[in-house]
């Protein structure tokens, strides 16, 4: 009684008072009591008692039960030496023929990792094998990752006189879940058929639960639910298997429906596993109130409140719902916090970017003697990157080296993460030193991290060096270099690299295409845009951002018809698509078409942002639609509830100026709530040149020269205003001012694409190979223009 109730002190006292100790049953009861408590101290007491049995004067005769009690304790303590000693005693005492002893030896050796040798020989040495013997060896191979051998042993068992029982089926189904998906499904179906042929197995709830678990884990949810509905008896494990299966395989809504169905049965309530499965679903679906109800249920069940894993799931739920305070309150109430609890809370603070609370919690963690693992390090690095604190990255780096995490082959992600953190914080010197220190452990990830860091800083040469030295490259590597060339005005290199990665057999993804699209804009090559568009269609890339980028490129490359067709064909039109189309029409002076698209967007109840409002104002300005443009300007605050930005004012000034209302434009600038920038004053100055408004032009130029003193274009515009009004002294004065400031006008440049070849012309150069023919043709055209009709 004392042994079974866990009263081991009372049990020991009673045993010590016994005068005669030659009864092996009494010893076995005491051994069993200590063995069942599973604490380290009590487990070592089992070994102490077993040794004392040998030295006892009464000489109790150790039997098979004694050995069967001791061997699992050896396995639990991973004391292979002690297990071998017990095995030696078994051989000497002639107990090896006992089936109970043979089974215990098989299990002990398997759990100590000696399954191929000692466990197998112990199995062979068991003369009268029973179902437990087979279960022990099958489970042993499975626990050591030898799944194929485990299957073979199961096949041998099926062909032997011993029939598998529910434990055998549960063991082999867990093996199925650990192999390749197709094999798992095939083997699972075979075992399911075997179960259906055995009525006692098919009606066993634990066997059905194992099948449920297998189907759920491999994503065969149709089969899982069919089996679940066919079960005559279900326990909480059955419900957890099907709820967890849908939760893991993307069926969040279905998982929540089944959870509600479980509650409606009223037979049994959720346990810790149910809560841990459903809480992430509530976070994913943003069902905050649902999660709170589960928390209330947990509060009313003391065992759930004491479960650390449930507490950790609640922390994660609140963190994902942006309820960091509730997450911390939950964390504070967990009675036995483990490392996962601390990591979950640190991750919550990391996402909220609250530096004070994050570092306070980290200090508290160290004070309580909790040693960070690689997950903790990754959370810290994620946080310090978000707030860009290089000093903290160095501290984490130093700790990782001391804790043997930095260059650990078991935790290679830590070294990569530290390298990435240095790069994201802009300290490429330390990033490069870290990269060099990871010699022997560098891989595609580390190389990509270095290239990404250099690309972000605009260091193309350094990125090229890393790229050239990488022995292995993945698609991300090539995408980064395409982006590097595109952002550093090397469009030809970017296109060449894009073609090269395809020649190497790599298939560009959406990132690849998005990296090369800016090159199309840079080259103004509609031919290249069409090539990208064709590839996108062939690859079935369905992305609204990609469609918007293509539409914008067609417009910028002069093919407004292609842009319009793409816009009309797009089934999903978002704000980006509408902005791109309005911008395309604005660029081509098609103001009315731009307004029509904008009005269509408003009718669809898509809320405009500052960008599209700027774009539609620009469209009205270029098309001379003054009244329509002013109506849009007034709607920014009155209808859309936004304050006009500097860009809105600049467009409205340009609108009024192009419409000849220069004084209204000037009044608008002076009434602005903030000081006008060079763009606003420059817009009005250009209008003054077109309208030959010299005095207003001088006033505007004075403002502009204060804001932007070194832009030669402003001086040229004002000089042209003076020249148009024959004020040559003003022209002379401005030219002297430009000379004093050493301002030089950059050479004009233009290019044209003919038969997929790009021809570039710079003012004053004679480099084009066909220049003779070109200039002769221009002279002929010039003469024809001057000839009278």
C-alpha cells in the first residue's frame, strides 16, 4: 500500500523494522515503489537495494520480477554498465530463459542505443517470445531511427505465430509517420487494412487513435476525419488528433469547428494538448475573444494552470495578438517556468520592439540562472537588429563564443544569425570578420548574408568579390547580384546575370523577376518588359504587386496600350494597380482617362492614399484639367480625411500655373502650412518662364536660390525668362553667378531601341558607328522642314 501510494519513507521504515528479510516479494515491492517514482534519487535507490539484496544475510532469491524492475531503471539512468552487470547476474543465475527477463533486456539495450547488437541478440536469446518481446524490438529499432529494420521485424512478426496487439500497431504506426510522405501513406493504408481484418484491433480506441494521428500528421485529413466519424468510442486523444491535424495542415477554421464540437458533447473537456493545439489557431485567425475564453477555461482547472506547456502556448497566443501586457501577466503566473517560457516572452517583447522591457527580462533570466540556448540567442539578435544596436550584437557574439554556440555544428544558425545581425546593423567590417571566423562552416547562407549586407550599403565591388568566391550558389545568391547591378546603374550586367542563371538550369522566381524589372525601366526597353511579362505568364505567377509593376513599366516604356490591356485583364485590382494605371495615363497626358480610372476606384470603395492622389493631380495638371484638379485637391481633406502633403501642393501649384493662374499658385504657396521646398518653387518658376512673367519669376527665383543654391537648372530657367523679355543685363548677371559658383550643365543624353538593340546619344559626341548616315539623314530632314510647302 505504501509503495503504490508513493509513501516511500513509510515503506522503507516498515521494511527496515521487519526481522526476517528473506521474502523476495517484500524486496520486489520496495524495489517497485522506488522504481515507479521516476526521480533520480529514487532511481539510484533501486540500484542500491538491488546490490543490497546480494549482500543480505537472509539471501533472498532474486527472481525474474526483480530483474524486470531493475533493468528499466538502468535504461532510464542510461547506465549501460549497470545494465550489463545485471545481465551478467542473469546469465549466472540461469534467469536468461525467462521471457520476462529477455523482454526487459531487449528494452534496456535498445533505450541505451545498443539496438543492432545487444538488443537483437537478447531478442534472439529469448526462447519463448511473446507479443511483448516483438513489441520491444520493433519499438527499439523505431526509437533509434532504424525505421526500415523496424518494418522488417513487424513483417516477421505478422508471419510468426504471435499476433500483433494494439501496442504493436501503435508502435509501427508511429514509425510510418516518420518516413517519406508517400511511403507513410502506403504503409499506413496497409496496416489500416490489417486492423480492419482483426475486429478486436479495429474496435480498440488506442489503435484508432494511432491511425488518426498518422493520417493527421501526413496531411491525409479526409481519411482522418472519415475514420474519426466511424469510431464508436472516442476519447480526448481522438479529439486531439483530429483537431491538431487540421491545425497543423492549414485547416484552421475546421480545427476550431471541431473544438466547438468537442465542447458541445459535454462528455469530456479539453486537456492540455487540446489547448496547445487550439490557441495557435485562435492567434492565426485573430480570434482574440475565443482565445480569452480558452484562458478562462484553463483558469478554472488547476492542473491546466500548473502545466508549463499550456502557459507557454498562452504567452505565444497573446504575443501574436499584440497583447504583450497579457502575455507578461500569463508569464508571471506560470509556477514552473522552463526555457521555452522565457524564450516565448522574449520573443513577444522582441516583436513589440520594447527595448527596456526586453533587456530587463533578459537580465532577470540570467539572475535566475537560466542559461540561454540558440533560440534565445536568435530572439535577442532579431530584437537588436530591429532597433539597430551594434553594441548588443557584439555582446551576443561574445556570449555565443563562451557558450560554445557560435561555431557549433549542432547550432549553425547562431553563427549565420550573428553575421546577418552585423550586416543589418550596417557594421560590414565586423560582418566580414565574422564571415572569416566561420571558415570551414561557411555555406550558401553565410555568402548570401554578406552579399545582402554589401548590396544594402551599395558596395557592389565587395558583393562581386564574395559572389565570385562562392563555390555554391542558390537562386537567392543570383537574385541578390541581379538586384545589386540593377541598383548600381549596371543594367546590362543585371540582364546578363539574369540570362546566365537560366542557362545554368535555374528557374527564376518572383523575386528574380522583381529584381530585373527596374532594369527594364532604366533601359526604357519595352522589348525586355514583354519578355518578363511572357515569363510571368508561363510561370503562372499570380501576384498583384507583380502585375502593378508590369503595368507601370509598360507606361514608362511608352506602351500605354499594353498597360491598359493588362489593367483590364487583371481580375484582382488593388490600390497599387489603380495607382499604376492612373500614373500611366498621367505620364501620357491622358487626364480624362486617369480621372475615369480614379473614379472607378472610388466607386469600388478602395480608399485612396497620398500617392494616388498625387498621381491624379499630376494627370489633371498635364492635361490642363484645372477645375477637375482643384476638385481633387479640395477632396483630400474634405472627403478623404487627409492633410495635403508637399507633393500635393506641388502638383496643385503646377496645375494652377499651367492654367495661367500664376498669382493663385503663388498665393497657395504662401498659404501653405509649412515652408515650400525646391520642387514647389521650381514648378512655379518654370510656369513663369512659359507665361513670360518676369517680376513674379524674379520673386520666385529668389526663394528658389535660397532653398536650392547649386542646381544649375534653376539659373538656366531664370536666364531664359530674362532673355525672353530682352533683359540682357539680367542674363549677364546670372551667367556670372553661375561661373562664380562653378556650375556646369550636364550633357543631354537620349537613347532609342531599334530591333532589340539600344542606341545611346550624348550631346556633342561622335561615337556612334552609324553617325555619318544619321547626321546626313538629319540634314535632309532639316532641309525638307525648311522648304516651303
